[in-house]
C-alpha cells in the first residue's frame, strides 16, 4: 500500500471541477447563497418568545374606577389588548375554549371596596395553558403589573388615611445584564445563524459522494488513481468555502438588519465557526458515504438535523432537561456552537471563557471527518 | 511465450452462498480483442469489477498487466481503463470538461492533450458537440463520450462492461470500430456483452453461464465445433413443432429463436426426409426451410442445455 499522500495537482483539478459544478447551476447558486439570507430574515422574526398584544378577555363585576385603572395598567404595558368583555364568567371560559383569547381576567365585586379599606383584594387570572411558553410569559407580565398596581393603590390609601410613612416595601429593580431589554430576538438570532450554517454544511456534503455514486461516476473515480483521501478533501474544501461565505452573509444580516450587538472578538467567532462547519461537513460526508441513494442520504440528514436542533438548547434550555438528556446533548455540535455565538455576540466572551466549547468543536470536527474518511475507504473495497 | 495481458487464476467472488463468479481460469493475450459473453446474471460485471480492482475477489486471483488484483488493487489502476456499464459522466459538465477532468485525474501531460483530443474527436465524432452538456447527449453519444474519457490516458488494457447496452445500431457499429482501432494500436481490449452477434467480432470469446466458463475459443472454432448440419425451420405452430422435433429420432437438437426453429441434424440428406414426413403426418405445416451456418447463439444453447 502506498502512503495516502495527497497529490496537489490531482486535488486541484478535482477542486476546480467541484466549484465548476457548484456554480454552473443558477438554481444551486440561489440555494447556496440566497436561501440562508431569506431563512435568517424569516426565522429571525419568527424566533421570538416575547409576548405582545396578547388577546385578553375582561369580566369586570366591580365596574369601579379601581377596576378600570387595573385594566388600563394592563393594556398600557403593551403586553395585553382587550378583545372581549362580558359580565358572565361563562363567556370568558367560552372565549378561552375557542382559543380566541390567551388570557382572561375576572375582577370580583368589592374589589375597589377592599382596596379602599386596606384589605386584601383578589383578582382571578385564567391563561390558556395549552400554549405553555407564551402563557407563562403572559402570566409573569400580568402578575408583575397587578402586584405593582396593588402596591401603588395600597400606598395611596395609606397616605390618605394620614399615615406619615407609607408601608415599607422592597424597592426591587431587576436589570438584565447583556441584553438589557430582554429581547428574545437578540438571544435567538445568533442561534438561528448557527442552525442555518449547520443545515448548509450538512446539505453541501451529505449529497456530495452519494450523488456520484448514483450517477456512476464514483466507480470511475475508484478505478482512477485518485485516492480516497483526495476525494474527501476535494469534496470538503469547496464546502468549507461555501459554508464560510454563508456564515459571513448571515452574520451580516444579523448585525446590519436585526441590529444584534456584537461585543466579542471576530477571531473567536471565525475559529470556532470553522471547527463547527468541519463537524457539520463531517457528519454530512459520513451520511453520504454510507448512503446508496440521494434519497437515503436526505432522510439520514434529516434524522440527524432535527434532534440536533431540539437538543441544542435553541428552543428548550439545556439546563431544564433531565440530567441524562443533558449528557446526550454534549454530543450535539449545535449545542456547543450556540454557547459560543451567544457568548461572542451578547456577552463579548473570549477564549478564556469559551475554550471548552471551541475545543470540543475542534475534536468533533476532526473525529467525524476522520471517521468519514476511513468509512469511505472501507466501502471502496 | 509472452506474458498474458490478463491472467485469471481461479478467480472467484461469492455473495453469501451464491458464487457469482466461480473459479475462472484463462489468459488473455496482449493486443487481442477478448469477449466475455453470457446472459444477464452470468457474472460478467462482477468479473470486470474484480479485474478493475474495485471489487475484491473472495478466492483466486487475477494478474492484470502482471499486477495482482487481490494484493495490489491500487497498482492495477494505472495500467487499465475501465468503463462500467453505466459510465459515469458529469451531466452538468460539457463534453470537453468531462474529457479534461479524466485527463487531469490521470495526469496526462498538457503537451500531449491537443493531439489526443483530436484523435478522440476523430473517431467519436464528438468534436462538434464539444461545448454541449453531457446530460444533453443521446445514449449512443454518451457511451462514446464515456469511451473517450476512458481512453484519454492511453491505457494498456481496456476493460469494458457491455459498452453497447441500450445503444442504437449505428452507434454500436461506431463503438466496435473504435475498439478495433484500439486493438490495432496494440491495446488489449476485454469486453463483456450479452449480444452474441457482437461476440463474433472478438479474437477469443469465453462463454460465461452462472459464474462458470462453459466454452473458450475463437468464435469460428466454437461454431465449427458443433457437430452435424443445421436447418432453420419456420412452422405454422412453432411450439408444437418444437416439441415434436425434440421427440424425433435423427434430430440432435432443436431450439427456438424468435419464430424460427434451429434444427441440428447428423446429416441433412440422410435425416431430413424422415423428419419432414413426421411433421407433415402430425399436421404441422412447414413455411420455410433453409440450411444455415451455426452462430454463437447455437453454440451457447448447445452448451447450456446439452
């Protein structure tokens, strides 16, 4: 056996052919360079967990100025919008059942009287729990607004009653560090970038080898002096270039269009992105070398991509998962990359903080690519 | 005696319990056109893939250009060109780009390329389609382009797997002309086909059935080897005539080819009158009868079902 040395001339020709094929088809060009931008634009807007203008149903039995002020406080926040009102609680239930509203508020008779007398006043909130995430967020906002209203009214009542000092309370001012407005978009857009780059990397290579197998050119390459390693490198390098261009494009959209802050070092982002792209390409190549048809490869890619997203912490925080599942997520390159992009963009984190993730991505990239290469060699024989 | 170009020594490939290729042993002389002939599933493609070094034998060995395919499959690759049944062309590259790519892979020196390209275009008539995408060529032209790609690096040994499969008659003839030209230039051509009429163009043929060689010789020698004389008979009721013929004494063999029955007799003068009378007595009308030279198909049928 000769050493798996690369012949630069032969490799160069293969690269030229790959680029030529990739760039000849205008449809492919659109897919490679326009689709990621469009995806980020759409997903960037879609990936928000903020609650705005939540439809709210009001059942006001009290009909007092206090009850009206409470409703006004809710709507003035911008989080809630009254879309229905009635005096019968059954109407509220019906509206929730139909899914017409997200939240219902029922203010009992005697609300204002209780507040005026300095007694504990009560309000009932009903939320549509079938949309657990949104319901939680809405409930949080509503609770904050209502308790602040209670405190303010309490202070007013106490002042009018002639007490010299309002009842002592804790002046609690929470401030979010790094993402001052707690905008979910700032948090999510870098993550969407990560998933798009992974999708592109997988697409670029998962079909690369199997396509040649299907049209029969792989067998011709096998009988040529081209070495398996040359073929793998020839397939991988163009994909690295394209995936990296995609990364630059989506980063541009994130910064310029969505105005996502970039507080960290570009070098950290570039280095970790290259490792991340390698891991994605490696998985794609592995799929491509073990698949017999493009359809099979496409299915396998989907079976990898979908769980990888779910386990990445993109939508569901990893910390909230059961411990056993948390261990599984360690195998997911997207999970590690999201830590890096969110860290670099939002917190300005550098090498000293992110080196574990960056190292893991490097190890993953090299291992998967290496494994794909050896697998490929075995299928040759 | 010179070293054979290809030497098979008990070459075997098993897939599970099935021996797709079972102990092939024969030599191919340098510079000859050798035909591996047999029906679909006989083991032709498996044999060729082993000779090309892309499939490992499970038993035996073959020396291709003196290199063992079992021990050094990579070493074989520099000596040969292999054209698989469905030659892989990049349909999104042009004719010229396809040829150039294969020239690049085999590192054909730049200085030699114009002359080679011109020669390839001359015999393939692809020159005027140089800038057409390979995907837009007809089936026959695709095969010719595949052959051009395979030949661009001047191989010593050319392995072709059913190059004329699904190709129109004119392109088929062109392809065979190209093969003969290659042989004239000293290339050893090893070609598989299931068309027995094509096999008659070869210097030597090996008839392959179920992974085994059932006959190996010059086509003419194989045909001469058939004993007796052969008549082509067209009867009103072919199937009944065939059954009847097979039951008659004096008929050595009877086989159906389309609507014609090839009847082998020990001697026409002696045996035919009796056979004809028997057919007429049974009410089988004879529409046409003439004596023919046995072809390879007859040889094959005789060997397969003696």
